[in-house]
């Protein structure tokens, strides 16, 4: 798999990849192995890093996400914000997938796979908990990481930021009742601290930093701005790979101790990711949206806000529960699978545009 990046506003297909980007799949595989080994060789150090968090949001990972998304946010000129008005259909498709399809399709997949097909191979006492964890994962649409996936496909940055902000707003009101409906419980204890901290850390702060930095650079001239953009271009992918190392280091013990359970839980998540991304991608084509809108729409529809899902699972079912483990599986496969989706939408641009 290979991915193509947007540089200086050019579409992804117009930019040639360097050696590092061309073999990104190899680096991802190496980072996964390195993360698991790191968690086994230096467990105390990894636990110390993992404990650096605010409201269940890990600060080192948060800082790395800043490094990933700020280069993209620097390109956003808020004076051109009105251009998103022309992509109402793209917003409609994404909202339909995120809130009308994704949680319910995951509930169906969890019922089929966990309660029936895989039930003989899973701990009987954890089946309900696994299903709950998968539903919690699907009910929380992605926020910050989607900036990275969008950039790698040449996605429209204004649409991406607007859609993420809209999802965050809807999540405040819809997450609890939707999860309560699907889990059949009377009330859900929403981890408000995690939700609000994530919005502030992943959206508000990096957007503010990027806009202040952008204005400062442009005061020195366009040449200064372009020079910096070229210099920081490798930041996003490098931070992405380091994040992958940390995530697998944090969960290395779960992988080693319960490989079969993790593999079985990953299957409905993978099916759901591919189904939702393909449906969003196709629907955007049907309604006439351009490829730069369809890409982030498909990626937002497929990925998850795993910090919120993990925090909700722990608060509802406990740290050692099957629900917590199921949401962690979402964390583990998020980056490799989303990079695969990125490669697919890049390769199918010709089909999408009718060439």
C-alpha cells in the first residue's frame, strides 16, 4: 500500500511520493512490532508515559497529534471559510453514515459475530461486555486523527475541519441517548471530562496555534510561509508513526495475553470500517460531490473517537472488562486500517471522477 500527500494545495494525485512515503506500509509494520516489544521490554517506562493523562486523554499522544495536524491547519485561511457552503451534500452523507448507519451496523455485526459465530471461542461471561464495547466504539465518530487521513488523500481542509466540529457538537447531545438505546439501558454516564478535554486539546488549541503561526509567517511574506511548509511536511507522518509505537506499547500486554480474543473482536470492526467508508465514498459520488470531499467524508465515516469510547467503557464496565478490551482493539487497528483506506481512495480517484 502507498499513500499520496497534498503539498501546497495541490491534489494528492499531482504530487510524487518520496522514499519514506512510498514505503509507509513497511514503516507502519515495523512500528507495530517496535511498540509491542517496547511494552514488553520496558513495561515500567511505558506505564509511566501512559499515566501522563488528563481526563483519560494521554498527553504525549495528544502532543503528537498536534504535530500531525498543525501542518494541515496552517493551510486553512478562515477568510475563505464560506466555500464549505457548496458541500452541503457531503455533510449530509457524512452525518447519515456517522449517526444513522454506523452505530446500528456495528450493533448488528456484534450480535452476529460475538453472540453467535464467535461465542464458542470467547469467554462466555464477557459476551455482553464485548458487544457493549463495540457499540461504544461505533457511536463516537473520529475527531483529530481524521485531519491526518484527509491530508494524505488531498482532502478539502475546510470541509474536514467543519465536519469534525459538527460531529463534536452532535456528539455532546447524541452520544448518550444513542448508546443507551443500543445497549438497552436507562442511562449512560458520559465521560464529559474526556469529551470536553479532547475537543479542547485536539481542535480548539491546535486551530488557535496554527492560525496565530500562519498570520505571523504571512506577515514575513509568502516565501517565508512556503519555506516553512516544505520544512515541516515530514512532521505529520513521523508523528503518526511514533503515535503508533506508543499505542501498541501501551496495549502490548493485551496483545500477548489475549491474541485470539483481539483477533476475533477485530473482525466486526474491520467489516464495519470497510462497509461505512465504501458506502460514504459511493454516496458522495452519487450525489455529485468532488473527490476532495468524498475522501474525508469516507474517512470520517470509518474511523472512531477511541479516547471517548475507551473512557466510556471503563466508566461503565470497569478497566478489566470486555468492553474496555473491545474499545482498545479499535485503538490498535485504527492507524493501519485507516492507512489502507487512504490507499484505496487515492488509487480509485480515476474511477470516482469517471476517468
